[in-house]
């Protein structure tokens, strides 16, 4: 059913790829990368009128060069997840930094650089790298993910065989104002394995990141990321997850600042009794630089008795734009599915916008699927109550903002991490109040 | 399937009894056709056909030009593909675009002149005799006093048979109130100033593929004008009947509610049972000025195709109401049980400050039916309010999609929307989908959206069954309960009919 691709989409692609060659030195990866390029060439880059890009303009992501983005000054603030005992792996502008990183060794898991894995004659990553991405290209095309699979040199290949001794923390540092990061990670959790993956930082002026995760039967994957506070950075990220029987997948993303962020999360529930929770909290202020944040989620139920949750909260001010495109697809036979989507936004002033398309597509009858979406201003009564108790208006507003985001943060499994996130939000709001 | 037709009827059994039994066995009770001599325009669509339709309707030149303009635009347009419906490609040249009963060429003067077959059609469709006389175009029928049941609750009817309006009832009484209710072809001749001003002002000539096609070839439809401050003395109704084979029906309805007026409008439609799918592409435009209110209720019961998905009507409809004045109000209520394919989004443009739009819908799909239906609420004015209640019920191997848009423009401050979409699945082989678009561009407005999808509750089924109901009755009762918020929004007669339709549409969906 391949329809003819519109010429402007192909033109945009050839402009984007001009001067870029597929990475060399790969063995099995060479074929995979060629296949990804072929996929990409069959779809072109997104056009502003594509239905899937209805609310987010792909123009700056399509452009051959990233818009320059100033590096954010953290002013000596303690790093995110700094209090947590974790394995640190550092990338600067999308490139692995061995010196700044801990040794890639941890009980219960094997960590390799993508470059090494790609150069091996035989490697388990072959069955995953680009494979979940390919599967996630239907029914909706995701050209930036295919582009990533084809051209990414950097990234990690992680195999978890038991319970990881500590969380793995990928730290992304932004150093160059015009860096164009391309990072591709592959994670495989063997049956019964358990990993918490933490990610923080902006990575680059423009980041294209793909994370492919296979969660084996009975395995658990916990993912928490904060996307860095650089005001002018741009990011297009994809998570492709495939879930086995009785497995758990939990992913939470905190986004504060960013000219353009689009986080796509594609989850395929293939084993019975699996559980997937995807959550996001975004706090955007369009005053210093535009803020446009897009959460695009696609959950496919293809097994019995699976549970999925999508909880997305956005606080928007000064012309900030929040987008939620969520979908639950229940395939024929995926009985006893329990699916829920929640997308809410708090608009703190008149200029901000919330655009949403929460979709359900259901082909099985014994299911309970629902979604709720709300949008509105801050609760005047709550504000009045706090003010009447002597809380000044800016503090009262921030309290209500934190309360509003609490639902999404509650999706973080690890209490210490959740506390870190909440504490940081409080601090950032305080700093903003001056 | 051994039908009653295969059985040798014993002597002495009344024909009526056989007919009654036959109609019980049939799932679609309006599936018969009237064998009547028709006038057709040649098959296919060309500029000449557009001119011919215009000429047959005795239209002025400006109207012919308007149609031709639409036709030329249509040639450049593509059929929309975004809806979740799947049907074989339509050959637009393999259709008749104009069909009218031969006997309607000259207007009959008395009941005796009217083709008895045409009369029988109305009778069979359940339209009362009194109206039937008027429908057949007999002059003077208005003076006949209405019989008991109808005396306090009148409904004026405009009946459209294939491409022509057969007649409009209660015209005189409506005229006394200043209400104009006639066929659109008559309005183009008699009230060109109104038609010119409003036609295409809500649904522009080239709004979408099917609306553009309709603009080019619409053959008839109803026209309503309610003057300022008038509460229309009775409900108005249009009854659409497709009869001829291979004929597309393209009706166009234009309703104008002037300042402070009120009208309730009902629409019904049926078609014969045929193997080959037929095309229906209608446009309804409603203009609502300051403080006026329009209620538009539809019971759509076109032939849905047989249980194997053969035949049925392809229903591609554009309906839109424009609340142009402050405090204008519109309410769409629809019960969609028929058609093989439905593509329909009755919309509200809330332009005036404090204007209100409401949309209540029940869409039932069974067997191979597919429905992609919903609404658009476009909030442009301040303090505007809208409410959407949509109930989709899917059975057999049918696909039922709710697709809707709620848009709050930056200037539509302090506006409200509440949306509730519930889907019910009966059986494991059907589909129910929800595709809402929410666009909020100011912060003083509140938008709330809820959607659920579930199956018929087992406890409720058990309860009904333990009280002696069979499975089908129980499902019909539960579904009626599920849809009650919408059924309650319908005028009484329609609500009764709709409840029965719910049961009929779901026949064979369980067990």
C-alpha cells in the first residue's frame, strides 16, 4: 500500500543527507544501515501537512543544519540524579566520553559501545538494532527514526541478564552551540532481568535519539529521563519497546525548556499480562525562547490481559505550545485489555496552546479502554484558598503547578528518583520566581 | 437461507398475512422498491448533465453558473482517504445523477391524477393519508382538517423521491406564520434573494470533495426560512427516499433562522434493498442569527447492505450550522443505523458571542457496516459553549469510528466544551475507534474530553436474562440504556422510532 511519496518530502531528504555517508567499519550493521536508508528513502522526511505532524512543524528538524543553541548555565547547581548511587556514562554533544564515564562494568549487565557491537561478526544486537524501529514504522511512518538507524555511530548496546546492581545513568552534555547529535541505544532485558535507566541532559543543539528496548518475559525496565534545560535546543527522540509475558515497562520524561521537543514512544505488548506505563511532565515557558513540546505515543496491545497507562501533564505559559498525540491500538484477540490515556494541560496565560489527539482503535470486545483530556487555566478557587491562608500569589501558583504534575511524577517507581525530580522542580520554580 | 418466498403458500392464506410475515423475516423493513416509470438523465457526469439538471429545475442562469463552477473545481479534487472506511472505488461515471418519476413531469391536479404507485409508496413508508394527499401535490388538501391524533402535533413534510421533491405539506399554515418551507428548487425560483445570500455561505461550494460534487449536481432538497421572532408553529420534516437503481441522491438543505426565531427540523431517509451500492452525498447548511435556535434531528436508515456486506448506501454527508449571531443556538441529534458506509460530521461554527452548539449521536453498525462520524465544534466567539455526546455501537464485523474536533480560537475566551464519547462492542470481530482532535488556543476556556470503550456488561445481561428476556431483547434494552442521553434529546416520535431501530439494527448480533 505504498503510496507515491510527495516530491517535496524526497527533496527535503536529499538536502538533509547531502554530504553524509553511512558509517563505515560495521559488519552485520552495514546491511542493517543500508536497509534503514532504503526505508528512509521510501518515505522522505515529514512535510508540514502530514497528519502525524499536524501539530508540530518538522521544518527545523528537516533542515540540513541545526539552529544554533546557546549552552545553558546551570550556575553551579547539583547535577540531576547526583544523589543516587549509579553507573555514570557520559556523552558530550552526542559523542561517548570515556574519560568522564565510569568503566562500563556492572554486575548483572553487559555494556558495549555501538561501534564495537557493529564491528563484531556475530552479535545479539543484530536481532534488535533497527528491528523494533522497523516494526514501529507501521501503521505510521517515523522517518527520523529510520534516519537514526542508518546514520547513528554513537550509542550503547546493553544486555541485562539479571538484576542490575545499580541504575545506569546516561549523562548528556551540551558543549558546542551547533552540534547535531545522533545517538542510538539498544537494550535487551533477558527473562527476569531488571534495569533502571536514567538519562539526563540536553546532549546537543539538535538531538536525534533512538532507544530500542526488548523486555523479556518477567523482566522489568524502569526509565526516567530529564531532557536538559537549554532553552534553544531541539530534540526528536524515539523509544521503541517490545514487551514479553508478565514484563514491566515504565518510562517517565521530564521536559523543561527547549525550542522543540518531540518524544515518540512506541510500545508493542506482545506477551500476555504485561504492563506499560508511559508518563511525562512538561513545564514550558515561551518567554526566553519558544517552547514547543510534543508527546506522541503509540501503544499496541497484541496479547491478553495487558495493562497500559499514558499520563501526560503540561504546564504552559508565555506562548508555550503543548502537544499530545496518543494512541491505543487493541488488535483482534487482545482480550481483557486495560488501557487508559490521560492528557492534561494547565495554561497559565492567554497565549499558550494545547493541541491534542487522544486516539483509540479497538478490535476486541472484552476490553476497558478510555481516555480523558482536559485543558484550562489554574483553579481560581485553589488559588484563592492559598492566598487567603497568606501564601503570596506566585508561590500559590507554583504549589498548584506541582500538585497538577504530581500524577505524572507518581508514575516513577523509584522513590528516591521521584523525590529528586520533585525537589528539582520546586527549586527551578523558586529560581524562576527570583 | 430459506425465505418465505420459497414456500408454496396454501390457499386461503391472506396476502396481507404473508406480507406481514415476510416483513418480520426481513431485517431491513424499507427494502422494497416502487416499480414506477422514471425519467433519467443519461448516465455519467459532464458539464451537460450539470446544465440539464439546472434546466430540469428551471433555474436562473446564476444558479447554472454556480453549479458549473463547482463542477470544474470538483474535477480537480481528490476523494478524501483519511476516514476509517474501506470501500471499492466509486465509478462516478456509472451513476445516474437525475431521476424523477415520469408522472411528476406535470404537477397532478387531483388525487385521481396521481400515480397510485407513488401514493402507495408513501403509505407503505407510514406517512399518514392526510399528508399523503398533499405529498402527491393535490392542491387544496391543506383545507382538510387534520385527524384527531395529528390535530395538536403537526409535522410539515417535504418528501424527496430520488431527484425531485414530490410535495410539501402544511404550506399555507406555515405561510401564515411567515415561514417559508419548500423544495430548494422552488426556493431558487421564488426566493432567489435569500438563496443567493445564504447558499454556500456555510458550506462553501468547494468545501470538500463530496460537498463540491453536491454543489454541482444537487437535484432537490428542502429550504426553510423562519422570519425574525417567529417560533415555527410545527415541526418541519424532510423525508428522503432513494428508489431508482444506480442513481445517486444529492439533496441540498438550506435552513435560515432569522433573529429570535425557533424551528425544530426532522430528517428521515430510506432506500430499497439492492445488491449494488448506491451513492448519497448531501449538504445541509444552517444559518442561525441572533437569539435564534435550530434543532435538527436525523434518523438515518438508508439500506445498510445485507449481512454479507452486499449493497447498501454510501452516505457522504456534509452538515454544518453557523451560529452567526450572538446567543444563537443549534442542536444536532442523529441516529445513524443505516448505510453501508457513513462519512458524516455535523458541525457547529460558534461565531456569535454566547452562542451554543450541541451534538448528540448514536451510531450503530452491524454486519459489514462502516461508520466514520462525529462533529466539529469551532469556537470563535466569546463565552461560547458546546457539548458532544456520542455513543457508538459496533457488532458483527462492523467498524465504528468517532472523529471530532473541538477548537478554541484565541478570541473565544471563557468558552466551554464537554465531550463524551462512549463505544460499545458486541462480539469480538468488530471495531470501535475514537479519533478526537482538541485544539485550545486560549487559557480562559475549559475543554474536557472523556472516552470509553467497553463491552455489554455481563451482570446486566445476566440480570435481564434471569428476568426471562432472550439475549437479543436484553442486548437491545442495554444498548437503549447506553444510548439514553441521546435518545432523550430526540423529538418524541423520533425517539420511539429510534428505539425500535436500535433493536432491529442489532438483530443477529448475538448468539
